[in-house]
């Protein structure tokens, strides 16, 4: 299986003493939907920021689509990030822009050859793709519900047709109905965008097992187990068994 | 003590790098004219009302105080030029700096801080947008451009206030008032104030964007960043005014200008 993302023996320390990531290695297969799970403080968000090139590893390498991120200068890295589409936990919509403007923004920034009409057309298509009613297109983020904000955030992440879609704890803090809606949206988006590699960082074990092709469980800055969801049910690792039983009980 | 000095120097260094990189990036594509105009509208246009109001009353109050003082030594004819020199060289740039730093600088720090804690800056980063070029450069540039313009408004309206007090309320001779100003105030005095105000714009633009951009810790952090940004800017405006005045004096001396 070809890897879209290769994290090779990455160690990360912010103060030069304590390491948050302690020799973490992970290969995310191309075109897969991979979930990264683990207890709080195990390094999931730090790993994600390494993959996005927001952090540089203290030791080790992060390769995305075959490119070693440490070889890129800041400007090249900024451009390289166009390969990513990210849905944040809070959706992180620009609150002074309408829903349509939010989705148009990456297109205006990176597809300068497009006319305003073409930008509008693409943005509307992306919003329809994630199931947002056109009557909300001209509303501000504060005027729509949390679920609609997630849809808008996803449409914005999809705007540039990225090769890698990243979901940073997309369902944390949502009610069960909204959680299921977002999970289904992620699954549908992954299926509808052939060739896209999706990574989801989540606390929601049930969702991770239901929608992901592969799951990576982190513990103490390392990958404790990487495999298909069924591998986790069969695992004899004590921490995995505890996490799975707690996660399922909670669900 | 040594650590505090080291931290202070390090912070100043970070700010300078932050400013130079943001302004340098502004020169590289894509152009940010629409962002610059948007921030100029906010910093400039939306400050005109408050600047006009405060400058009118500054002109009135200053003229009254100077009139009362000069009356004792029978020099009321010099009220106009004294007010004009005081306003164009000192009060205009300093008060405009303080007012705009509080109004626009505070808003800049709060806006950027909120964007930081709401992950909007992270969103821009991962969208491949250079956040310094998009968020910081245009704000600092707009502050530098708008401050001299606002100071010019302050100077003009303050002198209108002085004229109202001197000519209509105290009923001194209008021709003397205007002629004395014409004899005393030179273009260099006005330019001096405008130059100072551009520096103040650079300072509050830098301090407030820096504080806002590096906000940490949620809503509390946004409040602290705004507070630190505004207070530091206001203190720096007053301190820098003294050094700039001396610097300009030395500059005139070096060029042999009286």
C-alpha cells in the first residue's frame, strides 16, 4: 500500500527536556480514511500539527505525498499546504464573512485566474455537496447552527479539491444526533472524493471504528497500535482493551 | 534582573522581526490593496469623528488656558501662534496617537486575539495563506498611512476651536490671530508632527498586532492581549514623543535649520 503520509521516528520537545512525541512512526495509506485515537495528552494534536507542517520535528521526518516537509522553506510550505483541507473542531469560520464568502476565500486566494462568477459557482457547488440549503449561503456563521457551521467548514476544506482531508476532533462537544450527522458527512465526503486521503483525530471510538479504514492509537507519544478496526477488538494490549471497553461503554 | 532585561530585549527583537517580515511580505504577491483599504477605512475614516470632537475641545481649552496666562503679561496676541505650535508639534500627534491606539489598536489586538483562540489563524495557515502578509502587514501599513492624515485633521479642527475661542468668545482681532500664526508656524512644524504621528502609527500597529497575533489562553488571553497592547502603545507614544522631538531637533541642527 502506498503511503500518503509517512511519519518517521519523530520526536518533539518544546523545551529541550520533555518529549511529547517519543519516536513516533506512522504510515497513512493513500486514499484511506484513517482515524487517530488516544487518551488526552497522548500527542494527537501535536502529531496533526506536524503533518500539517505547523510544527517541525525535533528529530525525525514527516513526508507528505513524498515531500519531506523539513526541506521546504516557509513560502514553499505555505504553498504546499494547499494540498490539505482541514475541518477544525470549532469549524473556525471567519466570522466577518458570509457562508458563501468563507467557502470562496481559498478559491480567491489560490485560484486567481478564476472569475468572480466561477468562484461563486464552485463555492455554491461545494456547499450543496455537503448538504447546506442555499437559503443559508448569505448568512454569517453566527446566524447558523453548529451543524451547519461544520458543513460550511467542510465545504471550505473541500474548496481546493485537496489530496488530503484532515478532521481535527470534528465531533467533540456535539450532541449524539449531530455527532452521527458529522460522522456520516465525513464518510460520504470520503467516498465522494475519490483519491482523497482522510485523517480524523477523534476521541469518539465508536465513530472511528464505524467509519475509518484504519485506526492508529497513540499512547505516550508513540503509536501503540495501528490496524483495521477489527484488530483493536482482538488486541491483547492492556491499554487498548481498556480504551476499547471504556469507549464502547461510553457509546 | 538579568533575565528580565534579556526577556525584554528578546521581546523587542521578536517584535522588530515580526514587523519587518510582515511589511516585507506585503510587497510580495498576492497584493493586499483591498485589505489595506479596509483597514484604512477602519483606522482612518471611523476615527475622524472622535478625533474632530476631541481636537475641537483641545483647541478651545488650550486657547483659554494660554489666554489666561498671557493676559497677565499682556501678550494675548500670541495666543494663536502658541496654540498652533503646541498643537502641530506636540498635542496633535500625541493625542491622535493616544486616541487611535486606544480605539483602533485595541480593536486590532482584540480581533486578532479572537481569531487566534477561535482557530481562525490556524485555518488561514493550513489554507496556505501567509497570515503575516494577510493579517499583519496591511494593518501596520494602514496605521502608518492613516495617522498623519488623522493628525492633520486634529491640527485643523483644534485651530478652528482656537479661532472660535479667540475671535468669537474673547473677541480678539481676527487679523492679528491669523497673521501671527502665519508669521510663526512654518511647514516644517506641521511636517514634524505628521512624521511623529506616522511613527506612532507604526508603534501602536506593531504592538497591538503582535499582542493579538500571539494571544494564548481563550477569552482571558484576548482581554490580556488587548489590555497589554493598548497600555504599551499609549506609554510608548508618550515616551517616544520626547525622543523624537530631540531627534528632530538634532536633525535640524545637523542641517543648519533654525
